[in-house]
């Protein structure tokens, strides 16, 4: 998809440097993928906070089971 966007030069330059991208397009792709991944991780964290994992056994019980 072609997009025309007005983005500050310094922001583009810094994104390109930090992402080690060869060009502006690669830098924007890397930045967008990282942003999406970060948002998905935040959503997953919120979901875990709302409904935390529950374990059937305590850590000591698991150690005992593993030693059998």
C-alpha cells in the first residue's frame, strides 16, 4: 500500500537508526510491526490480570511428583 504521511524528519531518522533499517520503508515496517506486537502483549497481560492462571499443585507438590 502506498501512503503519503507527514512525519517529522527526526522521528524517521531515529527510527531508521534504531531499527538498523536500510531505508525509510523498512524502518516504518519494523516500527509498525513492533508497535502491533507491543499492543498485543499489553492486551495479553491485561487478559491474564483479569483471569490469572491457577495451578492445581503447589511448587513443592510438583517437585515431589517429579522426584517420584
